[in-house]
């Protein structure tokens, strides 16, 4: 029995690693740095398929330097999606050394095979658009969503 224990442990460890590798990876669809007042704002927009007709949109914001951004507004406009988790609106500041992340999980309802989402980030003060990205997603027969590459 003592001889089987290491083999059983190795088998469990390998299966655990395999399931982590099979997890879908987030896909980056927009990566940019924009001037925002006295700050330099790095933006990365990603999406991650969450299985069962769901996708999570992720907007990562980070300031380089020592200046905070003005108040910003992030919005997601949807066509053909249902909101599954989170909110389609974020507002706030991006302070130095305190990255901010805006997340929302969307689902394509049964009977539909595609949907669109537009992610926008603008300044609250004057509504100047810092980023706007329109994304189209499709769902396959197994319920897995795919989008732009």
C-alpha cells in the first residue's frame, strides 16, 4: 500500500494541473496608453469565455507616474446579451499604484447565436472618449462563446 501512495498522489497532481491548463485564457482585444490630464493611463480590454453561453469583459486601468486621473466613466452597451454578474457601468479615479478593474459577465440567451457589446471609457468632466471598442461574440453548439482575436 505504501508503494501505491506516491503513484496515486502523482496521478491526482497531474489531473489537477491538466484541468488548470484546460481553463480558458483571457483574450486581449485592446491595449493602449493614453494621456489623461497629467497622468498616463494604460488600458487593456480583455474577454474570457466562461462556458455555458457566458463571457466576462475585463477592462484593466493603470496609471504610470505619480498623478491620479480625472474621474472616469466606463460603460458597456449591450445588444443581444443579458447581464449575468456585475454592472454595465463603472465610475471612479485611477490613482497611482492602485490599478482599477471593471468587470461584467454577460450571457447570450438560448435561441440566439450572437451578440454585441461596446465598451467605452470616457472622462466624466467633458465626456471625452479615451477608448471605445465594439466586440461581436458568437456561441457554438456546445455553448462556448468566441469573439474577436
